[in-house]
C-alpha cells in the first residue's frame, strides 16, 4: 500500500456480536469522516456469523446454536460463515479506496499481515486464494472484504485457541451439498494456532504481535484512538434497526 503516515488503532470489542457487526459497517460507512486509516482488533462472544448473501439454515445448525447460547449474526460483507468464540481474534482494516483496487488484490495485500505474524511465531503458512490462510492444508484464518466509492474495508478472523469441536458442530450444515440460490461456504478443515504450535497461546500476546505486524507490514505508525461521535451514533443506529433484528440476521433484509 502507498498509504503512509499514522493510522488509528482501535482495540474495541462489545459484549454482543450484533454490536460488533454494527460497528464494522459503521467504520466502513464513516471512513470519510475519519482523518486516518483504521485498524481494529476485537473479540466476539460465542457466535456464528454468516456472509451477506448466505442462507442461515444451509450453513448453521440453528437448534444447536440456540441450545448453546451461540448468537447467529449476519455481516455486511460477502463470503462464507465463520465461528467466533473468545479464542478467536478478529482484525479489521479500513482505508480510503485506492485507484485500481480490487477485492482480490485487497485480500492478497491484507492477508500479508497475518502471514507475517505467523512467520514471526515460527509457523509456516500460505495464502490460499481468494481469502484464506492455511497451515499444512488446514485453515487458520479467513477474510472478507467490501469496496465502496470512498473506502476499502477488510476483516479477518484468526483461530488462536478456538473450540474447534463446537465449531464443527455448529457449522455442520455447511459441509452438506445443497441446491440453493445463495452463496455456500467453501468448507476446509481447520486448525488453531495453539494446535499448530503445540503449546498454550495467550490471545492477548497474539494480539500485541498482530498490531506490530500491521505497523511493519504497512510501514506506518499506529496511534491508539477512539470512535468519533458520528461513528458511535451510526453504530447505535445500525444496531437498533438492523443488526439486532431477526429479519437481517436470518433473512438478510433490513426494514
């Protein structure tokens, strides 16, 4: 990237997946009101998050989620379904859109941050098009993105110490072939960073190293910041009228 100077760092998580997802869209839509590109690190509570153009029943075991208090949410970006818990670290990068930028190029550029992180941790990994990172053929990170007139938005999750048994149960329907007009997830076997390293890993330590990887990869300084008033208001509005509603989360429509 040619973007230089200082970027804003947000280490900001909400106790609800719906609030966290509302903030993601607010950060994209408010990009023009913020004076610098933004990096956000965040953690969701127990949740599954479907892509913008997916059918919940084709991707998620809804009954199991309800029985285990797993929130089911929908994000505004495309791609496949992901499982989140407190062992899952999420990274969001929002910048002004550069001329000629494409979704595929955005994925390649930003996945480098995670590849560099894993390399620093001594883990050999590779980028798998269009938006995944694998360790020995198993997925450890997946990403999704959106391009607007004025913004480039990208977010990814890293399986640090995720409960993969529960992940596999909750996302079991995504493995089953089904005729549907909606986007299906591309199922891959998964692995956590802990499993790859063969030792306990503290998520906070990984987060600090991830932030350093961002600064090195983009050759920028990071300044700890906070939300603007406009971003807070937009997040609250999106949460109330969209992200906490079953119409959006289960049908993909917003009244």
